[in-house]
C-alpha cells in the first residue's frame, strides 16, 4: 500500500518539522529576536501538515484505518513527539 508508506514518511517529516519549530525556531525568535526563523520553520511545518492531512485521508480510506486509529493519528500529530509514537502503528498497516 503505497499511500500508507507515503503517509508514514510524511508523518515522520511533519513530526520533525514540529519539533524544529517548537524547540529551535521559537527560542531563536523569542530569545534572540531572529523572527525569520519562525517564518521559515512555520511555513515548512504548515506545508507538511497540509500534506499530512491529505495523505492521512487517502491512506485511511485505502487501508481502512479504524476510527480509534484515525483519532489517534490525528491527535498525535498535534502533540510534540506524538507522530513518533504512532510510527509503529502506521507500519503495521503496510
């Protein structure tokens, strides 16, 4: 299932971009006044999150994720390190 594989990849990329935004770009902005850091990291994270939602929808329909897993994958994407928690579960659908 190629869509599940693609979803797993974007899941990881989105997770890293969230951590970069929270733990690198935001401290640079608020501690050192480097505003461009959040603009770049925020834009990258936003694009990856949109791709995450699109690929999540496609993979969910193709692999027939359960309602519980659908909720888990989406809620985990909103929590720092959450996408890394769901990585094994996504791999189980491949």
